[in-house]
């Protein structure tokens, strides 16, 4: 009986070690400037601020670039620059897979995935005057 318990314990230990390795991510270095290459967004008013919706499949307005200034393992900070010249500070963290991330800014949230020198950034705003949601694809500048 002790032999069976020992074998089960060893099997459990090996499974835990294997899963820990599968869930521990090597986070990519994302410090630098990421420039938008494509994207789209939808804009509507709010209950308090009625306005006609604007659906922009080409995404010519909105996010221009993201600059990551500092990264410490899976957390980072920087700023998002908009086409109209606005800048918003961002704070972000990677999910445990080392590819997907979340970001917070003073006007909303972003989430997406990093693959090499490509970033997808999907966002929603948290404003009382307008609702905006969209997704952009960015490329890291060399």
C-alpha cells in the first residue's frame, strides 16, 4: 500500500511541476514605441449625451501609438497617444500565458495580445459623455 501511495505522490508531484512550467511565462520585452498599422472603432453617445453613432471601419481617428517606458517582468507602464494629440498614461500587466495583457488608462481599458513585434489593442472607454470601443493592430518600431 505504501508503494502505491508513494507512486501516486510522485505522479502528482511530477504533474504539478509540469503544470507550473506550463503556466510560468517568459514575458516579452515590450519597451519601446508601438505604432498603429490598422484598426476600427465605434462611437456612440450616452443616455445623458445623445449623439449619432459613428462606425469607423478604417479607424483613422483614435489611437496613434503606444509607448511602453518601463517594464518589470510581467508589468509595465507608459502612455497612449491619440491622433488628436491627447496623451493618456497607461499601466499594464500580462496574463500568465505571457502573450495576453490588460491595460488601464484614465479614460478606459485596453486588452490584447503580443506576438513578436505585433500588438493587438482592443479598448473600451469609461466616460460619461461618450462610449467608444475598438481594436487596433500595432507594430513595434525598430
